[in-house]
C-alpha cells in the first residue's frame, strides 16, 4: 500500500473510530482479531496508539513512519492470533506497548542485550569470571553473615513461595527506553527485599545511583554481580534522594554519590549453584534472587499471562536480568518460577512473569539455571516464617 492509499484508509479509520477521546471505545485490545478489513485494523491501531501515547509527525514523513508501524502492528496481530490459538503454549500474548516494534528494534531500544554463555565465551564472560575472582578474594568479609541462613533443609522446602505476600517486594520498576539498566534494577530489588526482611521496612532504593556511579556498563546492560560488588563497597541511597533519570535520557547521569546518604548496605553476595533447580529453590525460599535468562523472543516481549515454556529460546543466550520472588504450581499442575520484570507494571501479570520449572533441561527454561543467579548477604539475617499451602507455618531458616 502506498502512503497516499494508506492515508485514505487512515482517514476512514479515524472517522469510524470517532474523536481521539473516543477512539478506545468499543475497540477490544485484549481480544483483537487479525482478519479484519484495513479500516477495522486501522481503527484498532488508532485505539492502541491512543492507549500507549504514540504520536506521529504531520506530513509525509509522519505518514511514512505510521505506515511502517501499522505494518509491524499487523504482523504482531497475526503472531498473537496464531500463538494464542495454539493450545500447546502455556501462556498468552497480547497487544502491549511493544506491539509496533520488530524484535530487532525491541533489542536496539535497550530492553534486552545479547549475552552468550558457556562454550561461546565473550568479553563479558571473561569479565564475569574476573568478578568472581574478586569476590573470592573478599570472602573474609562474609564472615559477618549468619551462616545458619544458608542451610534451609532441602526436604523441608515449602511448595509455594511468594515474597510479595510478606510485603518485602517493591512494585515492578520501569527501566525505560534506551537504557538497559536491568542488571542494576535486579540487584537493587534484591537488596531492597533483604533489607525489608531484616528490618521490617520496605523502601525503594536508588537504581540511578548504581547506574551512574558504578563506572560499569551504565545503560548498556551487564551482570547483577557487578551491581552487588558496587553496593558492597558503597551502600545504597533511597530513590527519593537519588531519583531515576537514565530511563528518560537514555544515558547515565552525573554521579553525585558523596552527597547522598547511604541507607542500605550489604556484606557480600553469593552465586547460586548452577544447573541445580533445588539450589535455586533454596535460595528463593530465603529471599528474592537476581536472575538472568533469555528474553529476546517475541513471545516474551508480548507476554500477557500464564507460564512460559520457552519453546523459542536459544540454548546459549542470556540477555536480561530480573528479580525472582517465588515459585509454585498452577491449577493445571505446571510448576513455575515467579519473576518480577523491569518493564513496568502494565507488562505481563502486573509486571511479573511465570516461567516453567521442573523440566529436564540442564540450564532450565530460557537458561534460567545459568551461573549468573545471585543474592545479596547482610549480617545476622533473621529467621522468617511463611504460610504453606496447607496453612501450616514453617521457618525458612534453620534455628
């Protein structure tokens, strides 16, 4: 379709949809159909643009860009219809804010970054090994940690954990466009939760402080372990004292660390044994854990609800860090990990995604059992009990 002919369709679609304020009325973005006429699809696209605040410049340039986005939107719509009609998929996808992006554009905008692991070593893998060596040199600092916290008995693990239910998880963060700060968001979230478990106070800590002051990758992606390294040396301020700006500007701000009061501190951080689902369950039963997995797939970008089985994942890639806050089993008997993403509360299940566990893949679904899962350590971690499915109470930490 040419720009001229598309403009006629756009005009007809706008007329059919009514004013800008009325465009969302009567248009179902939750259950769209790909098989409508061009005018019906344009009406749907206009409603979607209105919902997500998309604006296009006047004139031919704006028309060309909107035509490009409309074409991608229709492809996305067809993908959604095919995916959701396939009952072998454990989750559904929807017309979320990424519906007018190709998967390549999605990565270029900083929502994920390419990371390759075992067997295909990159500079980042070498860097990760160097970080582990630095941690090994500082093991003496971990002596302050109450080691009883690391001995949850495997045969007494609860079958369901959701740290949100205990008021120790802050709402889903929005990392923003052109700033892949997920490595910092996941680490800061883990520290916030452990601080809340220890003190009873849930506070939002500063992601911007880590992004701007760590002299690491800033908005270019990275490993949570490097954020933990920096937090261990410097501590964390509160978000209210050091607000997040990198998600708006697309680049780290100027560090103003010395002027900002430190509220949270850690004495170290610990890697979870990789290839070991039980070890990850143990860790998550104690506290939320920063995890890495592959998210560079259309089914993940458009995720709405359900349990991701990872049919489209690569066996060698890690490209996104998130915060694992629990695990459980759904009504159909599918075991899952419960993970908080950093793409805002409107994505997925109020900012969360469930990923299948309990399968015979060495690295788990989308490589969730990789060697880059870590949690922070604070001195004298206090025991905390949770309610199990049978309503009994169980301490998560051996006395």
